């Protein structure tokens, strides 16, 4: 089944995957399949993380890119900011959201520029202001979030797969019974894939 999935991803040429990182644990080496989606060592303009877990090598090889989904809530349990760049194994690992924005504009990861003096990150010519650690505070406009569609509804034909053509589609768990949601500003909560 992994080989079938990898072959489908290879044919599509547009599938991005996520690696998970943590502030604790033994230092890990960045696989070459993940390193191709990174930039040179960002130094202090990043959030350093020592450990990481990555998708299977066969899937990583077939993916168009691999970004991180690392974030932490503030002391009050509310998630207010997202690190756009992690420093791991002497590389700048962009967030999955940042890679998705680049990919939706058909831009390579080399079009991502880190600008510590701004401070911020450039997606081509578009600046995204950040902190001096490349952390972004999104507007959290949850009212504009698209409605989640159940994968089983797509498989059964209740939701037409053609409705996703030429769109950026995020696939992930949205059930609070399977994964705890994140509290965000405004008193609302989002699943990890929505974050």
C-alpha cells in the first residue's frame, strides 16, 4: 500500500508532507529527502529544535516537498503564533503552511528568502513580517475557513471529488475525538490541519 501511495504521489507531483519536530529528545539527522525542501542554516533567525520524525523514505522521495508542523500554545493554552522556520541539523526547515503557499504560486523553495533585518520571510516578492526568531502571528480569521469535508463522503460519492480540482486541499484529522483541537484567539478552536 505504501508503494501504491508513493506512485500516486509521484504521478500527481503536487503532494506535500509534514515532518514533526520537538524541543526535547535526542538530536536527529535530517534525511536527504527532507533536506531538499530546506534552506541553508538560518542561524538565530529561527526556532531551534533538536529532534525530528519524518515520513517514510518512499513517501518522502515521492513528495513535492516536506515542511514542519511545529507549534506550541502560550502558557494560557492559546495558540497565537507559528514558527515559519525551524533550525534543525544545520538547515532552515520551512513550515508546511509556508511550503503550501509557495507551491500554490508554483514557486520553488529557492524563492523563499529569509530576511532577519526586516524581520520576516519573503515568498517571492511578498513579505511576511515575523519576530526575530521567524515566528509569525497570523490574523486567525476563522470565519473565512473553508468547511471540512469528510474523506468518507468523498469516497462514497456524497461529495464530488471534482469540487477539489485545481484547489489546494489539506488532508488531516478534524475529529476532536481523535485529536485534541487547538484553542486560538477569539475563543475558537481549530484542528491541527486547519492550523
